[in-house]
C-alpha cells in the first residue's frame, strides 16, 4: 500500500468511545479530568471581566459549557477590542487577553481540549439530547392524555347534568333558569326540590289513584271468571265468596273509597284525613330528624329536681267536719240524684261515622289496603298465567273433564292477563313509587333530593377535573416550548463540536479523513 493510498483511508471513531481512543493513542493522559479542573477555574474567573460585545455575549449566552473552541473565538474578538493594548512586539498588555491566552495554552498542553470536547460530545450525544427528547415525547403523550381526560370529563359532566334534568322531569320537578348545557348555571336548592316533591305528592297522587281505580274496571270480567272458576272447582262458601278478591271488587264497584268503608262496610259521614304538611326550610339532607317526628323513646336521663326543695307538712283542716266512730257512711247510689246538665253520651263503635287517621285515607292511599289490593292483583295474575298454561297443554278429552264450565279461549285469558298487568304496571311506574315514598317519609324525600343533586355534584367534580387537565396541558405546552429550543441549541453545538474535533484529529494525522460516528 502506497503512502497516498494509506493517506486516503478514513479514521472512524465512535463518539462514545472518543475519549478512550484519544488516551489509547497517547494524545492525552488519564489524568486529564484533574488538569481540566484548573482550566475551568480560570475560565470562570476570566468571564467576570469581559468587554461589551455582541459576539462575546452570544457565546457566553449559548455556550453550555464553554469549551476550547469557544475560547478561540473569544480570543479572536479580543484581538479587536484589545487592539489598543498591543505593543510593537505583537504582545498584548491587556489582562483580559493575557488571561484567555493562558487558558488556550493550558488547553493545548497534553491535548486537554481534545479530551474535554470528546467528553462533552459523548455526554450530549448519549445523555443530554436523548433525555430532553424523551422529556418532550413524554410531555406530548401527557398532553394527549390530558386532552382525552378533558374531553371525557366534559362529556361525563354533561351526561350527569342531563341525567339530573331527566330525573327531575320524570318526577315533575320544575327547573327554572337552569340550562344543563351551561356548567355555570346553578340548579334549584335542595329545599326547593324537597318542597316541590311534597307539593307534587299532594297534587298528583289522588289523580294517579283515580286513574288506577278507573283502570281496575277493565279486570272486572277476569275477577268474575276467577270467582266462578273457584265456585265450580272447590265450592266457595258464603264467607269465602265475600273475601275472594273483596278489596279489588270494592274498587271496581265503588272506586277508590276510604279504608273506613272497607273496614266497617259503610261510608263515613265525615272524613278527617291526615295531611302531610312538612316543609323544608333548610337543606333536607342536613336535618337532625329524618322524618320530622318526636322520638318519645329517647333516653333523656334522670330529672334533677335539686337538693334544696323542702315540703311543708302540717295537719289537714277538714273544715269543721265532725266524725264519730258510730257513724256509718252510705256509698250506695240508689238515692243519689245526678244532674245531667244536657250531656249526651254516645255508644262506642262507628256510629259516629267519622273517619280519622289511617281510616280516612283512600284504599289506594292507605299502605295496608294498597298492599292488599296489589296482592289480590298478583293472585289474579298468577291464576291467569297458570290457567293459560293448562289450556295450552291439555288434550281435548282432558279439557272436557277439567273445564267445569270454563269455555274461555286462550286468547281471552291472555287478554285478561294483559289488562291485569296494565293495572299492576301503574303501581310500578317510577314516579308513582317515588311519590308514595315521599308521602310516607320525610327522610326518604331528603334521600331523593340528595340523589338528584348528587348528579350535579359529580358534574362539578368532573368540570373541575377538566379544568385541571386544561391547566396541566398548558404547563406541559410551556415545558415543551422551553425544552425544544434547548434541544436545537445543544444539537447545533454538538454538530459544530463534532466537526471541529474531526478537523483537529485530521490535522494530527496529516489531513487523513476523520469521521466521528454515533453523533447527532
């Protein structure tokens, strides 16, 4: 191989192995870190006294840290700014110039600048730039997550507000000046919702019961068929016939009459129903008593009457009445004359004809009779279901033996069953059940109110989470905006340092091409 051919063979050095390569080729020693510490001290002292110059200011602002090639550029600028201190021998009298020239000499001794620049390049390539890029990548990923969280939180918050409006509309609660699309609109207060529920209960329950009583007339034929079937199969006695679906038949015949009439068999002359009058003057969820009643069984402790009370005692004054041991007192009332003063005594029982308390409630309003009414409907429903199954599975010859006069078709029985289910379904409507529970318990009214407003509370929490996601997204964006310029500056400095090192090494090997691989 000729000298010219050898001269053209490139030298490839990996960036992270550059310092070891320099030491192995005896360009610098292993003790370079201790020697470079003195150079760093002199650089830190020299930059404290620098002339005002745009190039020097840019070098000091962008360089991190200042390396040998920065010092060379600073000396070139000082040759212009310190030209007045140059003597006829070409020496500079300026302390600034002397300090930086001394720094360059210390760098060049034992090729300290090559070792330091190689270490800086390796650190930038392996650690600094990749770490910043990972930080930006992680921040961008977090931004995407924040955006998803914001979108999801906004959507869920809107769903909770819509659910609140839907539930209120189901119960008939008015929502004045409340827009579910506007997160800043305030819903009605808990007291307002509680009072509206009480008013709805008083206004709408009677109408609902009236509709149920009217709908019950549709099952009259089914009731008659059931009673006739029992008569023909098991033979109902007179008392059994009266009690068979008796309450249901009473509602069909007379409507939603009072429980008094069901109990005593006659309409009352006067009805004094209990009235639900409780109101919410404060947040119903903060009430000390759940149902507004007085607990008579509460433990109030022993009553302290004090220790200073003295009872005065003395002889009883009998008003001058003289008693004798021989006189007997006649306690009989045979000869006693009583002045009645116009008082009329009534006999016990229901002859007064006044329905009070629970007896004054209608059959469907009274919890006991309402449950009894529903039980009878369920009894009728169960019978019809069983009879339909029997009709579908019986053979023609078996039907003649078991019908006992039952000539109804399966279609007719299914019609009866459908009408019965429609009456039962009216009790299972959410609004009806809620209003019934509101009537029975003030505590439950508070629970309904709290359940409705819980949707608004959850919506506010989700709105708060969305706002936090927006703030975090802005912080991440600011962080990315501050890191990306640093990456660009550091990458540019690393490429420049890579190029300068390649030139310096090429000069040491008679201008052979040197390539530092693994860089940026």
